[in-house]
């Protein structure tokens, strides 16, 4: 019996030593500040939610509460390993040592991560570098409500996910952090000028997007009105042709009778000279004349805006960086030489 217990303890010790060696090898030179494949394609993060409880829903605060298990899965090639097991089952202490996504709930007011008795987190690493990260959360999320039919109303409350941060928020964070780390001065620094110009480019891009969206909708409305007008003109042209054909047939009958009587008198030349001339259809009523030959021609203005913006924005930002760094680097050099 003692031999069996000793063998089992030895196997456990070898197993734990193997896991320790694998973890040490994985974390050797690992930088958790950089996402997987930094500088390459985006890192795809798959999310999944298992709702354990829902409610209450507050009509006064226009919010709801839910308790969920929030799972995230992604691939980190830096954590691939070879060993006698397929999955490393680890606790939450490993989470702080590797890169994790900055996922957040866009309409969340408050989120609580459960820590009783220990942080309620599950962490797994597969041999191919796939990471499974699960945590238990209680989320208070906003739910805009239209209460016109209260209390006989119903609502669909969304839970919106987001990852990373917007460009404007990034620039604001950089500006605030820079000001906190520098002494307060009454003049604009080089960092202030750089961030101000970056803000200008960001808002210019927003204005360009709004302009393109406005002109797209405007041209679409014009195209719809032209199509409706074309349909009306088509109907008018068809009605005009039917009326002309009817008048032409009546006129032909009358002229035929008169022609027969003239021929009977022997005046053949006069009968041959009688012709029925139908009135021409106006050019703007001719079939198909009101339909534009190229429907996409109306939208060339918006594509032109995008075409020029794609060239103008990078070139102007590159020119700004060129001038900015030349001016300030040369200014630093001159100040250093002056002090020397």
C-alpha cells in the first residue's frame, strides 16, 4: 500500500514540475503590454454570455440588472506549448501576467466582478495558444424606455459590447496624462500643439463623414424624385400616343371615303397626294427620354469627396509631422547649443 501511495505522489510531483517548467518557458520574455500579433492583423476576440439571472428592471432609473458568466476566447501564438496534456487549467493569478482584451459594456452603468471567496474567474490555455477566460459579473445596464403605454408596455433592453477606445478618447487621455506628469504652465507646450492638431484632424474626419452622409441622402432623395417624375412622364407619353393613334384611325376612315369618291372622278393624282400626318410627340414626352442614362451619375459628388479625403488627410498629416518634428527638434538642438 505504501508503494502505491509513493508512486502516486511521485507522479503528482512530476506532473506539477512539468507544468511549472511550461509556464516558466511561456512567460520568459513575454510582454503583456502588447497584444498578440502586434503590428499585424487585428486580434479576433470571441465573446459569449451565459445569463444566470435577470432582473430587476427599474422603470424609474431606466436600467436593468443581470448576473452572467462572461466568456472571452482569443489566440495568442506566444503561449503555444508542447506537453503531455492538451489544456493548462490555471487560476486567476495567471491572468495578470498575460495580455487580456479591454472589452467593456458600452451601455453599462456599473459592473461588479465577484470575488467571494476568491475571484470568480476561470482561465485555460490550449496547446495551440487558444485562451479561454471566464468571469462572473453582475451588470447594471441602461435601457432607454418609451413609457407612453405604461404600464401596459414592453421593452427590449440591449447589452452592447465594445473593445478598444475611440480616437477622441485616446487623444483626451493622452492630453490629461501629459498635463498630470508636467508642471502647470501658462503657455502651450509642444505636446499641446501636437494634440490640438490631432484633435483638428479627428473632427475634420467626423465632419467629412457627416458631409458624405448628408450628400448621399440628398442625392438619393433627388434620384427617387426623378424616378417618380420619369414614371409620370412615361404614363403621359403612353396616353398621348393612344390618343394620337385613335385620332389617326378616325382621320384615315374619313380620308379613305373622300379618296374613293375622288378616284371615281378620275383625279388619281389628287387622291395619291392626300396623306395623313400625325402630330409629332414632344421630345420630353417620348418614351424613355426622362430616364437618366446613368443612375449612378448623381452620386459622383460623394465618391469625389471620399476620393480627395483619402489623399488629403494622410498627406496633410504627414506634412504636419514633418514640419513639427523638424521645427521642434531643431529648436531643442539650438537651445542645447546655446546653453553649452
